[in-house]
C-alpha cells in the first residue's frame, strides 16, 4: 500500500474508534481507520455483544427450568454448549460485518494492520512485523482499547485458567468453576455458567461483590446469587493456582491470613483490565502514560499536539458507550463544532447483565454522603410492581438518591429484571438536570416495571402509593 494522506486517522476500530471515524466523515473530514484484527474491537467481537448472546441462552434455559410455574410442562431440556457458542460467534460476526458496511457507507478508508506513531502527523502501519505504509494526518486518535489484567502467579494458560476470551468459547462445561473477581465481567460469566449447571465459586478481594455499585444493591445481588447456588468469598485473595492433570487447586487467603483450598475444573480470571499502550510509538512524544493508561484532557487531547486518545485506553469508566460518546466529542471539538461539552461521567449509566441484572447512574448513597450532600433516598421493591409479579420476576429493587435541598437526582441504582433497559430513563433525567418534581409529575405507563422507578422517587419524599 502506498503512503496515504488524511485529515484524521483513528488507530483502532472499537466502539470508540469506529464511531469517531464515522462522525469525522460526516463532518467532511477525509478519514481512515487502522485496525490490526477485528472491526468493532474487543467489545463487539470478544466482549459486550458475544457475552450478551451467551447470557440470552442462560436466560432462556432459566425460564425453561421454571416453566411449570407458568403452566408449561417441559421435559428433557438440555444445553448444547457448542451450538450456544456458535450462535454467540455468529452474532459477533454479523455485527462486525455491520461495522464494515457503516465505514464503507461513510467513505472511511480501512487500513489493515498495526498502527503506531512515527513522528509528527504520521502513523506507520505494519502487518506481520513488516512495514506496509505510512499514513499522514493532521489529527490522530488513539483508540486501541484494553486487555485483561494478569496477576503474578495467576497467569492464564488458555486451557485450565481462562481470561474472558477463553470463557467466551468454552470447549467444556465446567462441573466446578472458580471466578476470580466480581466486577461486571466476573459476575456475568459466573451467572452464565451457574445458570447452565456449573458449581460456581466467586472470590472477591473487596469486602463486597460488584464493589463499584451501591452497597445496598450489591448486598441484594449477593443474596440472589447465593440463592441460585453460587458460593461467594469476600475479602479474600487467591494466593496460588496449582494445576494438576485437568484440574486446578486454588489456595484462598482471607483478611485474617487464614488459608483454605478447593479444586476446580476451570478458573476464570476477571481482575480488571489494562490499556494497550505498548508499541504505539509513544516514546519520544509528549503523550503521558499513567500506569497503563494515556492521560487526556476533557476533550481527549494528549500532551502531544494533534494526538488524541479515547475509550478504555484512557482509563475508567471502562464502558463501550463512554468510548463512543468520547469519540464524538473529540471529533466535534476538532471540527470546531459549536456547543461541544466535555463528557460528564456522572451521567454515564453502568450495566451488568447477570441474573438478576444490575444497573446504575450517578452517585451511590455512600458517595453522596461523602461529598457532604443532605440526601433523600427512595426505594421500591419489585414485589410491589404488578408487571414484575405477572412476569414471575418479583425479585428486584430500585433505589433513588436526591439532594434534599435542591431536589437534584444524584443517583439511581437498580437490581432486577430488565433494569439495564430501564436505567436510561434516569440517565436522561440526570442529563436534563431533572428534579424530583418533574419525575413525580411524569406519567409512567401501566402495567410496566418502569412504574417502580416512579414509586422509588415518590418514596424518597414520603408519597409512595403501592407500598
């Protein structure tokens, strides 16, 4: 490939990269994306999308196991793991093809290879270790994402000890599975394998699971997971993983240094992620790296003129929708668009697609108190919601947190059926700077689970009706 000149080049085609490229093209920029592996990045190919396809199978199987509650008799239902994985990969493949179509439709040039900075306004592209071209652009956006973190002594081997990649394409259904880490990734895999019959143990170093969520929601979720048969160890580390034949023996250590051990068929490591900052040509530039993430300002600018960074490469929150929005903001600022505002991370919803689902936006109750707010807190359980009961999904809770002085919605936290779809209602409310009055006066359709959102708001102000 000969040398190419563009207005803007994006290195990486994940949900941040490809969205940034499309928006740039829409704004009249001659744009290119450099991608070394899969269009759509980790999220589409090895993260958000295929995990949801797997979890859909778990949801259906879970419903079948409780079919008699709905007056339906089902006998002999079983899971075809190979077919489940094949469907997940087909879904990812379909969407990756969709990204290719969108880039082509918007006249974005796709360059196949690994991109790294090669001097002012230049990106060197290589394939299989050989340089194939140099791409020039006034503006360069780094969107290379992140990868699974590994811990000393707990390195994955791809056979007995898995990262999320191996967990997405399991060759066997583990009889006993250990999940190390209880963030969104760990809990989603724990939920999937538990629903399909694995004996699942979750180990979390913090004093509660889903540690970034509101403490009350974490406790509710933990109680539900235990009810489903999961074993959960909190305040515990895995000090050693010893492989023997086709099993792994894990040694656990609690906060009192008390040790114990158990043997598992497979282990999934879900202990966080680190940014892909290596081999990007950052040496000799003014791009700063904090541990494993690129440092940026509110409009994704690095310390190097003309070089920007977005998405997981820049640190938390590690969310696809954050990366996409960040990419749009970055490009629109470059293009000189009016009314471009920095990303407000407190308005970014977070979702975990376990069973029951968990979703949140804004501050937790503890965070609001820590910041000195005088707060009002409302709660409403799904057991008081007609639609939830009709669906057989009465296990859930919605919690809302308001500034007692101004009525500002500070945070909303949910656990239960389809809360990952409901949370955006509060997300919109926060973005519009809605107060409790607007939410109280909003009319929620009946019968819907969303009515529980309304009741939670009413409860914060002593006006709840159905509880």
